[in-house]
C-alpha cells in the first residue's frame, strides 16, 4: 500500500504539480503533519498557529479533493501547530466548509488529546508520569499545578481506530509525526517495523529527498519485505544517503525511536538506491511493543510578559577591543535598572544581547570580535505584567542609549541606531515548557477522546454519529 | 605524507554539520564525514569524545551521548539543552545555530 505525505507542515504550501502527480500514483492515504514543538512554547501557550488559516485551508482543501477523488482517507495530526482541542475544532471547521462548498458528505473523526493540570496532578500522584531520558530538570507537583495547557502526543492506535470507523477525514490533536503515516499500513497488517519506519521518513514531507524540501510531497510504498520512498516532484530525488541521513533528524538517537506503542529499532536496516530517484529500505526494522501505552506530554506554564528593543551600533569606540565599550554600557545599565526595580529574580529578567559579539552562543563563544565593525543590541525584558516589562525596558533602553564608556567621542548623542519609532516593542505573554516527560497508561483511551460525525454536505448542521469513545 | 596538510578541524572533515532540537529539552548534532578516511579520523582521534564535547558546552561527560553510525559515515551527538526551547533565557529556539564550536574543534 502507498501513503502520501504532502508536506512537513500543513500550510507550508506544497506545489500543486507535485500533489497532482502523487494523486495519479494512487496513494491509499493522504497525510500531513500540522504541528511541532520546535518553534517553542508560545503556540501551545497561546493556542495560535504557525501557519495562517488561509494557508491551512488551501493545503487541506487540496488534500480533501484528492482524498475524495480516490476514495482514500485524509489524515492530519497535531492540528493548528500545538494540537490543542481547539486546534482540532479549527481544522474540523475547514473540513465542514469544504463539504458545504462542494456539496460532498464527509465522515469526520476528531481525536482530542488535551489534558488538564488536574488530570496531570492526579497521574503524578499515582506515579504514572516518567521523565524522558536525558531530561535534566526535575518534575514537581508545583510545576505541574502551574500548567496552563498540556497535550499528549498520541500514537497510531487512535488513528487506526478512526480508520476502522471508515472515516474519510481524521483530524488529530497532538500526535507522533510518524503515527500519521504508520496508521494505515498498520491497519492493513504491514510489518510494524516498516510501517513505523515509513512514518519516520515521511514525517517532514520531502526533507528526506535531495535537495531537502519540507514543503513538498514524499510517497512511500510499504510491503511485507520492505518499503520504497520517492518524491513526486521531478526536481527532487531520494538517495540512499539523503534518506538515511533524514533518520537522524531531530531525534536524540540515530536508530532507536520511542513511540507510544513501543520502540522502533532501525540499526539493521539497509538503504539501497532503487532507481534514480527512489530508495528501497530492507532488512530488519524491528518494532518492540511497549508494556504500557506511553505518550509524551507537552505542557506549558506562563512566565510573564516580554518587551524588546533592537538597535545597531556602528561607533568604533563602542566596538573595539572586543566591544569593551558596549560591555561597559551593558553592565552599567543592568546596575542602574536593578537600582530601581531590585535584583533580577524569577519575577523579572533583563538581557542585553550583543549580536556580532556573543549574541547566539553567550559564554560558549570563543571567537574574537575585533574584526567586526557593526553589532546589533537586543534589549529583552520578561516581567510579571506587560506594564512592568515595558517600564523596565524603557529604563534599560535609556541607559544603553545614553550610557558612558571609556574612550567615548559621541558625547551625549546616543549609542544605538534604532531602525524604527517607537523603539520599544511589547511582545506579549511568555511561556515555558515543562520538563519532557511521558504519561504511562493502560490504553490511549484513558486520555484520548474520539468523536466521529457525518457531515451531510448540504451546509447543514453536523450530525453526530454518536460514536464517541474515551474519557467522558 | 605528500606535504599537503591534513584537515585540522572537524568541519573540514564533514559534508554536513548541523544542530537541531531533539524534543524540547535536548539538542542534537548530526555530522556526516566526507569519506571513510575522514570518518575514521573523526572517531579514531578522539576529537569528539564525550569529555571534549562536555567541556565545550559546559556539561558533565555523562550528559553527552556520542553515536557513530558507520554505514552512513555519520556521528550523532546529543546533549541536554541549557534551557528548554523558547524559555525566557534561551537564545536559540530551534537549536539550529549551536554547531559552530563542534565544527571548530581541532582534530
């Protein structure tokens, strides 16, 4: 059977020509991941999406059209970037709008995986939460109580159940990227190792091709003796190297991958160039089922509000000798701000980042900055309220602009070139991820909830199919 | 020796060096050697030993995992992040600009 991954992210805008070509090759399911934690905690905290509703609509409607033409399911996971319940409903609304516009009825399965702070505390007390390997922070009841929103990343089981319900469209909350592609082969009894490996390779669209392109289509054919992958855009080709290298991408281990249903081990898999643009994967892709159903939990808590200002420095007197002058201004500014607002603590922080000096690496930077003639200064304040952040930033900005330093020639002029007015930008609420942990369950249905409904295609009300299951 | 200088730093032996988040709490470095000889030199010289990487990123050696994937000439190094991605103190949300110190390591 064949599965098509249209893109690494819903709303990235895959080329329609790649998609049409893929549809002509008759995939048995059309999938797209719509989420990530890579862009930080803001999307889960705020419920916002990284891609626009219009871009999501364009991509999703093309997928729905293709799915309808072939009579195959469309599967979207981690809806609306963070995979919140509301994100599932937002994409489900786009499905309903397509159904109404085209006059086509749709059986829609929605899979929700949001989990409340109260549920998490309860699971913590019962010892069902387990820190992930490599996590250096501790998980405490206090930090869990502060969670403003959390989601569990479901595996393939809930999606397989939705396929069993003969759903035309499945919109899942936070989900394992690989599970979206693995679900259909698993339903059809493909070897689990190959099903999951297909999922790992297709999780980022055509990232596994050469040149890598996350906004393009990748196809897989999963068989009993292995799988083949290829890009449907003739400008992209899969090579044994590009596919094998993609297995390393954004994963802590090179060939062991933990999924809710168990562990994929690809150490004894071979990647062979099959034709000019496709790769054959054979060997022993092992999938070892887990004792419990273990879902990764992503949770965020609020850390306050942010204000920033950005300015440029071109004054050689501030930059020379490793930006000695700017470092003096920075430490003097922090001193003056702490004089008014008290010492920095968990309630507020001020950073004066010097891009061109050590803005990215901080203390780990070992390069000399003597060769640079221009630096960017980012003032970054996080405090308990937007008003407080704005106030601290205003003071810090004043002192950076007017601060004195040895060898100063720009007497009373100003140390920063601001590219716009006002210089100070209120950014809004700031969130922080909880430590990385999993929740161990007997079954996904302890925490995942499914609703199946038939949308009549007449623009009318959604008819609930009454097949809800999971937590009530 | 034919008088040509051997590559002196890790990045000169690699066709790919990247850093990236692996989840919200880990950072992972993927290196692919230019050829078999470069791979053997990267591994054999000990220039990417856990202790070396630990010192570079201010970590304990036991916090660093180094994996050699011989069939694709790859080396994967995984370390904990100093801060979770996008936390107030973080400086690199995607973790994609952290590989320069490893690339600059002497072989």
